[in-house]
């Protein structure tokens, strides 16, 4: 979802025209080590293609360190076409193995000899902390190993001189997300997808038979998978090693499950990490939990241990894009490396790829294990990072079975509605908003069918259990209409605000939702009913809302497109030389086409923001024809639905058919509304939950600071810019941006060509900065419903480079220290 990856760049591209081949004569070895994880193949593919692009010779090292020690056919030179078709495959096509030989100096001596003989003095390591630590040890011994090999006559003095130093760059491939120094590891997002698919499937059978399920997920020493799963499915109880339950947990757990059943719930879900322990460090097993529930409550209880299914299957869109970006960044890091450059790991820091000292990260990771061993669990959670802490705190808040007894001096009514097209994650946001409002002592009102429903008085008070099970539901349970308040008449809308005594408003939706709050904010001088705090939670598959880098629903849509493209390509497995032209949604925003293109290994993605003409189309046709001759048998072209009114999907399809005659055939697919359907991804479930919880906290503070007595009742009145905001995720920060500020930075010009930074990180810090909805108006192109700046446009060159086009790609990675 997956999450993730970069922000501002501190240096221009090493791939600028004058330096394009500065790696000529150098070699890279790439290998995967330790446990496999989905997305490793995307990283390998990016290393190979970016390496070749800048002039490296790139070698596969099969079977990890074992292949390095054994040499011979285990080390083979990679070609451009040798990585075709692997981006969608799970696992690692070059194999992975744990190697006892490499732990001994004799084994490392053999490995060094095998590398030097092929001129390999740069290594890209994809694995966990053990694999990365081993690589750094190898680097530190390198000079001594070469000296010994030269004395023995196994290598020549010239070979030793040419490979006098070894540079190491690591990428963390692990489903557990247990490596300190990066927000997300390659494979974690996909593992969450596998887990949530299982949880959703089990939920249906559990409801049918009124059962309680104890589900065990991987995570021997890290509870990240279990924690995010619990947050994403609304689990009733959670066991993770970093947060052991209190001494009387058996009683507490049974009481909670019993209250749930009494409240009408037909199922119970307990999520536990395989490494779950109690306060004394003793293991808590899934079978023990089952016995406690069965014996004390008499519930029909079953255990499901997911096991290695979490490692399997095709990688998610997030892990593919993450692998592509990190692989490219690893090559550029080696391109810039000097003999004394310390080993680094390419990490994800919010929305930025950074290079962090490898051993600093390893040491921090080892501190977590030490803290856990000492029973210092609070420090353990802290060492995991801000994202982990915030996930845990939000889970604690939302896992109550019934609202706590938390009387307030004043109870305010908070309206919650959807505006715009349905998108995955809407229901998760509503659930979180309702429960957080109740926890703050306020009354949430559901407003059905947006402003149309408000005008008709279709409001309903919601209680805690009304939103049970909503977190994983697709669509919009409150309904969603595009109609904006100005169209219905502001006087009528104002009268309904007054009738239901609304003291705050949350609108969940896309560009229409943002524009609706802007209309209300600008009408405050005429209607005091609109002088209440309001927040927009961006939710649209188009990802075109200004003031945020990610919108709810985008990740789910992106995964749907990527999955469909995989199937489309597979449909031609028996047909040689075929090109598919696929149309995606997104309005004028090319986010879905670009990111799906990167995740699906597309040859081109046509978007509105990047002008193109007949010459570009003809160049792409010729480029594909050349690739077909070289051995690539399938091509994928993505087109954003509104990229160009003249170069339609039919036109591009017919052009490829005509110009490809005798070389390849073409087919077209318009994906349509299937991109809006389905259950939300883990990323969208969690993002919706977090943004809504943060929004309610923001509204509660504004209401508390701006209420007064009027006519025998308490009313909220505020008209400052920072009380009508859009909440957005930017870099590692959640920002509340005044909508008027966004409007003031609007670019109304038709020339939309821009350059910006990079992709989706699943996790983020809940650090908050303030930006009011009126300010956001300046950041928008209202004619085309686009933000003025879009970070993902800097991924465009990477898409073309990995498709074998000549292009210029800016270096993303900056040096950073871990948190």
C-alpha cells in the first residue's frame, strides 16, 4: 500500500549526458540472501537494467553467499532481456540460500577469488540484517583477502589492483519489516496483502458459525505484521512481542470477547505474532489462547497459522515500485562510491529514498532485541520508530468493545459525509471517525448521500457498534454523491447545519470534497452556520487532491490495475509478439497510469501532464519493434483516460496495429470502473483509520477553543483560515492545510508539464503541521482538477529507462541518519 518513496533531491543526475557511461569497465554483482520476500525480483531487474544503462557489467550471483563461494555457473552475466517478465513474480529468480561456508574466512577467501576473477568490486545485497552484516564484514576484510590470494597465486597483481576496494550497497528484503532505519522493507506490503486476504476470507465463515478465530502471523521477533493486520481488520485482541499483555490478560481478553458477543457480534478475531510473549518473556502460543477462550467462554474457537503463504504470491504494486526505486538508487550509489565510502543501505524515509550507514542500522536493530531480552518493552516500541508507536496507539484507542465512560462538559455534534465517487478506504475512515468522536465524548452524525442527503435531512446518529466490520468494506456505506453545496443552494445547506446543530464537519472524498469545503469556507461571512471547524479527508483513486501526496483509494486501485495487467500479459503467453494498449482512470491525473506502468513493467505510459505527439508515438512503436527483434515478446502501453482528446485509446491502438504489421499484433483494454471496486488494501485501511483519528482530534481541539453560550445552547463559532482544512500526508508529516491557501497557489495555465519527486510509503509519522483549505486553492488547477505540483512525475524517467528508453533520471538518495 506500501507503502512506499522519495522527496527533494540534493544532486542532479549522474546520468546527465556527459556522464552517462561513467561506469564503463566496472562490474556489479547482485544477489539475494536469507529469507525470500516478494519484490526482490523487481529490485534485481532494476539493478540489472539501471546498471547496464549507466555502463556497468552486471552479474547475477545465484543462491546468495553460497553461490558466491561456489562460483562457476553460479555467477553469470546478466543481459537486458534476462530480466524480462520477472517483475510480477514472487520469491527470487536468482535463488537464496543460507551459507555456513561464508561464516568462515576460508569461505570468504573463495568468494573473493571468484569475484575478482570476473572483475566484480561492487555488490548489491538484498536481504535481512544478517545478510547485510555479512557483506560489511566481507568489505572490511577485502584488502587482506586479496593480499592473501595474490600471495597464493590465485589472482594476479593486476586483478588485485583493479579490484582494490569493495563497495557495498544493501536493500532490505524482509516481510517482517524488522530492520531499523527504513519505514518499509521490500516484501512487507505484499505479506500484509496475503494476510488480509486470509483474514477477510475467514471472517465470512466465522460469522456464519459464530466462531472465534485465533490467527497467527509471522514475526518471531517483530510484531509489525500482526499490529498492522489488527489495525486493518479491527481485531478484537492482539499479541505482539513488543507489547506483552498485562498479568491478567486472560480475564481481560475473555471479558472483551464476551462483551462483543453480547453486543451482537457473530465473530471474534484474535491476531497474534508467532513470537508473542508475556511480561515475563514466556511464549504465548495460539493453542493456549484457543484453549482459554473455549474453556472459559464456550466459544467455538479455531486456530489458523498462516505460515509461509505470507511469503508467496505475486508482489503488490507498492513492493514492485519500491524494488524498482531502491534498485535504481543502489546502482547510482555505487556509481558515486569512492574507495572510502562506507557500506550503506537504501532506505525509505517517508516519501524519500535515503542512503543510511549500514552498520548504524544494524546496531539499532540489535538494540531492539537487547531491549526485548531485558524486558524493557517501552524502549523496544520506541526503537521500532514513530510509525510503529503510532500504529500501536491508534489500535489501543479503536479496539475498545464499547465506548469508555468519558463524560465531557459539552457534547458536540460532528457531521460525517462522503462527497465524490466511491473509493476504497472510505468506510475505514468513517469507522475511525465515529469511534474516535465517541471516545472524545462527542456525537457523530452520518450524513447519507452527501450534500443531497443533507439537504433532505438524511442524518442519523451513529453509535460504536454501528460501524463494526466497516474497516474492510469496499464502496461507500454512507453513499457518495458529487453534488456540491453551491449547486443545491447555500441557504438550504446552512439551515440544515443549524437544524442539526452541527459543530464540526468531516468530508471524505476527492476534488469535489475539497472544493465543497472551500465553498463553505468562502461563504462564512454570509452564513455563520459555516463558521465551524471542517476537515477534508482526501479519498479518490485519481490521487489528484492538492495538499497531499496520497489519497485514500489510490493504492487499492493501483493494485487492481497491476493485477489486471499481469493477467492481460499472461493471456498472450502462447502468442508471440503482442502489444497491449490499456486505458486507466484518473481523470486528467496520470498517477495511476505512471505507477501502474512502473509496477507492471510497461514500455510507455501516456499522461496529460507530459505532452506527447505523433513523433513520440512513432518513436515508441519503433522502440517496441526493436525490442521484439531482440527477444522480448510482449509489450504493455498504458494510457490515462484524458491524456489527450485527439490521441484516444482507439487511435493509439490502431496506430500500433498499422505500424506493427509483420512485427507484432496489438490488443486494447479499457479497464473502467473495476478500478474503483474491491476491498481496500491494507495501506488504504490503515491510512483511512489514521487520517480520520487525527482529523477528529483536530476538530475536538478547535471546538473546545471556540465554543460559547448562545440562546440557551452551546454553539461553536470560528472563521479563521486554519479551521477549514484538508488533512494530507506529505513526506513523513500529516499536515492540515487551509483550503484557501491551496487555492491561492493555483496554476490556471494549460501548460501542465512539471518535474517533482517519488512514491508510496505505507507508513508515516503522525507529526502534524498546519496549512488552512483556502490556502490549498493556490496549489490547484481547477480546470483539470490537478495539484500544481505532483511528486510522482520524477518517476517518469525511471519508467522509461527500465523500458530501455534513453532518459535522464535524477539521483533520489540523500545521506541520512536513522531516527
